[in-house]
């Protein structure tokens, strides 16, 4: 994108689609989607802005720098000459191409972003870092509005379906990354979910067309009951019914499964892949017996072997439990799952059971 402010305004829309091909291929490999999927849908799966936004940002920054230059500099004189040529009716000048290019994407060359700040006001105090943060956000927000919310053209059926069922836009007007992209999942499961979201399936009806197989012979290689189309794959194929029931159950419990949770005996992050796993009881090896125990250790063993009342479970925090909690905390901190310190996990594990206050009433108050 070096020098995009100079050569970017002269490119057609089809040329930008070709330039964005490496970015689209990099994102598409995560979910193995086809090239026929619209690029805006593929980028929305990672909430990634297009390369066009970066080119618009460089162009706006260049115009801001030119407007603040000394009028005797060669760069400013070249800009003024291009401006005069555009006013004279020359559409091939850089100023005319930039003006039309910005207008095509919803911006005015006489009122550049950030529009919520007046650069001529005496209290204008945006720093260079603030402008580099605010201007791309405003350009990205405008692009989202013109592409998804208020498009100037009729959206394709795939984009309409994606906008109605899968696209999530925050209150600030930005695309939110899907939850399955933020949660640790196996690559196979992420590919299945991604292909269902973007409507990109390995259909025999399309693969047979490329191989020259007649349409009536493009049977589903799994169930062999009818032609494998998108409707057959999603609705009628019995081989995918179990996966469909799993996804429906995962969708119903998505809020509980995708939020970071902490369990006392299973220190891990619960995800979709662990939905049907049975968690067994916590077991620890018995303490060693024999010579070498002190009187305090022997007394502690006798206390642990005493029978307990029904409904009461004493919190058992041995050294291995503390180590397991610390390992889980380090793992969650590494992958940005929590900001709680590891002592918070210990305090949670040390909380008494619900029946503790009933089985262990406080001592009576004796007045002297």
C-alpha cells in the first residue's frame, strides 16, 4: 500500500477487488470457503476492514498535510496546479480523480474526516496519534454503513441472508467478530461453522459440473439418496442430522458455553467441543503412609479419615490443587480469557459449601 494516496484514486473498483485477493485468500483459508463468496462476507467473519479503507486513510492524511504546508513548497504548488486544472474541466488531473473517488465512497474533499472536529477552530488540539486513530475509525464506519446498512445498490441474496442472520454490528457502528472465532475450537469444527455461516459447502452438484458429470448423476456420496445440493446438505441429508442437532443445542446454550467459566475441580475453559463431555469426580491419590510422618501429619490424616456429615464437603486444597489452579490461571491469562489474579481463584475455591453455616453454627456469646 506504499503511495496508495497517489495511485489509489485512479483505480477502478474491479482493480481493488484484484488487489484484495491475497487478503481474502488468507482469511478464507481459516474456514475453507470458496472464491464465489462475496469478499465483504469473508472479511466480516474476522471484522477485518478492506484495503480500500487504508488507501482512503492515506489519501485523507495526505490532503491534511498539504493543506497545512507552506504555500511556497513545490508539493503545495503542484496540488494547487492540479486543483486549477480540475476547475477548468480536466478530469484526468489528480485532484479531479481524488475528488470523484472520495465522493464515490461518501466523503467530500472540502470537508475531510474527522468531521466531528473543526480543524479551523481555535480549540482544535487533536494530536497526530489521535488523528491516526479517529480517521480510520470514521472511514471504516462510513464503509460499513454504505455496504451493509444503507447500500446504494441491491444486495445479492447471499449478502442479504448474511446480514439478516449472522452480521452483528455494535452500538458504535462497527462489525463484531463472531464468537466462534474468539473461542478455542478445533480446526474441523471452525471450518464447519464458518462454511454454514457463509453458505460455502463442498456440494457434489457444483463439483460434478466442473468435472462434466451429468446433473442427474451428482448423488450425495454419503447417503446416496438424492442430488447433493445446498438444500439437501442443510435440511434433508440424514448423515448430517446429528451435526445439525449438535449445532442447534450449541446455539441454544451459546451464552453459557462461550463465556469464560471456572470450575472447582475441572480448571479449563468450557467450549462447544466440551458440550457433551462428561466430567468425572475429582480424585486425588491417598497420602503416603509409613515411617517419616510427624505427629502433626498423622493427626491431619486421622482428621481426614473421620466420617463426615451428609451434605457437607470440606474444601480440599492440597498442593497439587493449588498448582492446578495456577496453571489454569496462567493459561487463561495467556489467551486473554480473564484478568483475575490467581489468588482470586484460590479465594473462590476456599469458599465454604452452602451447608457450612448450618452444620457449623457460630459459638454462643457468653456474657460475664
